[in-house]
């Protein structure tokens, strides 16, 4: 038995999955990953902000498609407002029994419904029965197999959340798998952490467009060993066409200078094209402001300070330019055959020159700025002179 957030949970003994590097959650008879507590904590806040400010009607019904122990579904019911029914699903019979026990343990028999189904068939059935304004897909690996039905089941102006832990694929360490799973031509680049989430978003956008729907990222971030994205979903073929035209495209990587570009790839005639992927914004400033406004309600969470730090870092990035790719400074300095300047000092110098600049949460050696590449390169080159 353990507590996470306001939920009391029965889980398998973690010692049954003890590995040399720590607990291996995939070895447990029912999957539970304590390392993803931060993900779940932030998910609770993300849902609260959505229902408070964006949901077209309240209360809402939602689906946790791959529940494991049911922890995420139970926490949504206990820790957020404006939620009426939560569907907690897992295809494994033992997991279903654990979900049912945990529902009873938390006194939620009237609010959380347990299902023992294939996630895709359940989403197909539920979307015909009731309006679903939040679908959460949190798999072990890629969300791609569930994406079409999840986006189809998400109602107009609903929220769809996806976790991806297959970073080796999305960051193009396995380019053939990236082509197979995400329909993208990709190469490993210095800014792979951001390019990877753009590949994920580009794939989800194209899946949505095939359903005559559009998506808009409210929040997309990297943490620990995964990506997490929250997408506002809207119906309409014209909106889908506009999304594809304006926000799905290619990125150009310039090996000679160690930088990837969204819009000025023509400056690199021998560049390598990556795509199709998402070239629009990764963050919505209004949504981030709402998250930072509501986070005070969640001071009881052990990850409270980490949530504030991540959201504050991302908010600073969003103030700069969320549709441009960050600069991986150590790579650029290496290409220029010079030492890396102090990153904080470089950010300050760019601001003093009238540019916007901030460190990026994607990479400790990265900054996001609207300054042209040559300005950044000249600063790095001349820093130690």
C-alpha cells in the first residue's frame, strides 16, 4: 500500500522487480512506475487547467486508456474539479482486479468505472455512448498504435494527452523505426530532444487531419525518459487543412555548423531535411499562465517545486519563440573550435543587444533565442578574446 497524491493504492511489491539499476516496472505483475509520479502530478494540474478554462461544457467524462493500477484515473477523480465519470481501462485481467480494488479503496465506485478491454475497442464504443472531453494515452513505449482512435474519440475542443517513452526512435537513433512508426525521415541531430517531440506532434497532427480534425499543442515537454504532449482537438476539415499548411513541414539540419533550422534552411544548401514534423509552436502562453495560476492548489505534492520550475522554464521559452529550434551551444562551440561561454552570460548579452533569449528545458547546454545564427556564432567565437 502507498499514497500518491490523494490516492491510496494497492500495488505489487516493488522488490519483485528489483534490477541492478533500480526498480524495473515492466517486471511487475501489474505495471506501476514510481518514476512517473511527476508526470502524473503535472497531468492532474493540466486537467484542472483545461476543465477550468477550456472545456466547452462541465462536468466532463474522460478515459484513462492504459491504466495499470488505476492510479492516474483515481487521481483525476480525487484531485480535479468538474470531472463526473472516469473510465479506467487495462486489458490485463490482473490489472483490472487491482483497478477495481483501488477504486473501492478510495470510495470511488460511483465515479470511476473499471474496464478490462482492448483500449482501441473501448474508445470506439465509448465515443458513441457519451461525450469524451479528455483522453489520456500513457503507454509503455509508443502511443502511435492508439493515436487514431484516441483522437477520434476526443470531442470537439477536447483535450488529448499522449506520453511517449520510445525516445530512441523519436530522436532518430533508430531512423528505420521512426519511418515505420511515425512516417518521418529523420537523422540524429544535436537538438534531438526538441526535434523528437516535433516528430511526435507532426505524426499526431497528420493522424488528426485524416479524421478532419486539427490539434493545437497547449504544452509539450521532455522530462526524465519521456515526452508528454497535451493537444486541444477541434473538428473541421478547413481547420485541419490550415493546420497542415501552417504547422507541418520540414526542418533542415546543417552538419557544417551543428544547427537545425525551421524557416531559414535555405542558408544551408547542403543541409539534411527532416520531416514531415511539427514546425509550429510547442507551448501556449495562455495555458501556461493558467497552470502557474492554479499550481498553488497542489502544494501537497512532493514534486510541487519541480512542477513550478519546469513550467517557469517553459514559460520563459514561450516568451522567446516556441516555433524556432533551440541552439545547442556546446555543439556550435565545438564546430567553431572554441570553448563554450557561460550560458547565463550569453543569454544576458543577447538580451542586452535587443534579442529575446532563455535557457531551454530540453537541454542544459541549450538556449532558445530569436537571434540569427550568425549573431550567436559571433558571440561564442569572440567571447574569450
